[in-house]
C-alpha cells in the first residue's frame, strides 16, 4: 500500500508557522506533490467545535487537565477522519501543530508533566507519530510583539497568557528537541518570512527524497 508522509509544524505563538505552512503547500504542489494542509485543533467539523471551546477567550476557568484532554480528543478525531485516510492515499500531510504542542503547552507550561501528557496522547494517536516535525524557533518576547502588531490575527485564550507562560512553552519545546532529535528539525523563525519558507522547504524536500 502506498503511504504518504506526515509532516507537522510547531512553534510558540507568533512564530509565523501558519503563514509559512501555506507557502509550503503551494511550493510542494508546484513540484507535483499531492498535499493536504490541515491544522490542530481543528481540521474537521468535530475538532473545530472542540477548538472553539478550548480557545474561547471567555473560558478562562478551564482546568489544565480538561484542556489537555480536549486537545487529545480533537487530535484523535482529526487523525482518524482526515490524516490517516490522506496518508493511505499517498498524500503529503502538512499539519499546523500536533502532539508536540500538547507536550510543550500542557505538559511543561501548565505543569502537568510531559510524560503524563504523552501518555494521554499515546492513547489518542495510537503510535501514529509524524515522519518529520519542523520547529519554528523564536524568542517568546519577539513572538508576542508580532502578535500585538498583527491586527488581523485570531486572538485566542492562549494569547492572553502572561509572558512567563510563553517562556515556559519555549522551555518545553527545548526539552522536546532533546528528546526527539531525529524527528524534530529547527527552523530559525527570526528571519524574514521568505527565508524561513526557503529553509523549511529544504528540510521537507530532504525528507521526501530520502527514500
């Protein structure tokens, strides 16, 4: 059976990954690849509804474990309904966030424990890990500055967190880089968006041609 490649894009708030991933989709299609662009939480109807609950700025009372479980639930539905069928069809799946976001945000920044959140998500994804993950590395302060300047960007509940929270998210990603060095590739997100896209495309191309 032909199988595609599952490539995820990660990073702190304001790193520009959502903008770049759209450029990556266009570039890969231009090169003849069959590409599916999707996101987490969301991507399909049920998961989008869960996204609305998680990221609603009014839901400040949400418990950290509730948040982690909701992300895992959305991830499971998105995976079985959209990602796995696309991979079986041989598509290149580009996903804006996946399991690493939960490990960095809920596991480390919320203090639930990376191993504990990993356990929840292993049940959700059933060992379906990405073939490659691009981590957009950007200082938390610069990321928040970008968000404040981008008036057209969706403002969600996580954007309202203090800088200290986003610094912990950054720390969480550094721990994941140490844990999964073969899978996670670092992209310097402080560069101009064109340079970031070029670097990211090069990394993806290397994965796709390394058969």
